[in-house]
C-alpha cells in the first residue's frame, strides 16, 4: 500500500514497484486517516508511508499501524531527513529519502522481505539482545539515511554536537549527545572509557600504564585510546582488577 498526499509521488512509486515482482500494490491513500481505514480493510504486508501529510502525518500513522492485529512492515518515504530518531523508535523497515531511485527502493524492498522472513521471536528495531538497548542506529550518509547495526560499531568519538560511529573501514555521524547514546548501548557490549570515547568491549585487547596515572586502552596492534580518570576503575574491571 502507498500513502502520500502527492499524486505524482504515488505514481512514481507505482512505476518503480513495477520492477519488483514481489510487490503488488493493493491500494493507495492521500493522508494518514485514510491510510488507517484502508489498512484495516486490506491488511497489507507492507506500507510505503510519506511523513508530511494533512490530517495525520506519517509518524502518527506509523504508530497507529503498529497497533494493528496484523502489523504491516513500514517503509517511510519522505523529503525530510530529520525524523530518523522517530523512525528508529517506530521500528520501521527503512527510511528512504525523496527523490527515490530505483536502486534505493530495491534495497528497501529487499530489507522488508528479509524482515518478513525472520522468525517471530526476532526482536528487530529498537532493541535486541538483552534489555531494551538499541540493536541498530539510523545515520545520515550522503543523500540517504542508512542503518548501522550496533554490533558493527567498533568505537564512538564525540565531535561537538555529533557522535562519530566507526565501523570496519568507515565512519558515520549521528546527531546525539554521548550520554544519551551511552544509555542506548548495551553495557555488556560497550564500554565508556573517556568523556569523549566509547569502545566495543570485545575489541579491547589490553590496558597499558603510561606512568603518572595515565592509562590507555589498546584496540588491536595499531590503536590506543586514553582512558579518562573517571572511567578507569570501570575499565579495569574488564581485566578483573
């Protein structure tokens, strides 16, 4: 099902979806209220949902769709990139920025198909593993928003009002404070070592004393990061000290 207040946007999505046999468009709506009525009738598996709409915007519509007995997967399709945090909390499948390319839509559809095939016990979305910690993050990258799995993050460094998330060979900026981000990370997987640094615990290969009360955490052979005095006692617990 496609929901957008712009007829041309609906038409473009319909054309793009024609290239994907797995997708059958069962209906369209022009606002959130109409979308909820139609979804109750059609019980779609997947909803392409715009955010900026009259009567009920896409964020509130997504919340309401999530309460249905047969909850559809949701792909937000929008011209706005500042709703990523809300999208994360809503457990949407993907967040696609307009103008939508065929390649980008294809990745979103593949992600939705993979999500539908997961076992019912899969947690997905905003939490996973133990507790209610984040299993993934939305980050801006060039002209789109992409998901980063929490387990793929190697370390995090604060850069003013942004956090830089380092993964294997790449880095991404996330607009959030380090304290707020730390609360979303599983403490069994991540360790705060400095007021500006968080690292994945399994990547810490050793601790080195530099003298004068200065300690560094060793991350493999090529990287060491200074441990803040405030965090030293907690870091030493990793070594049973």
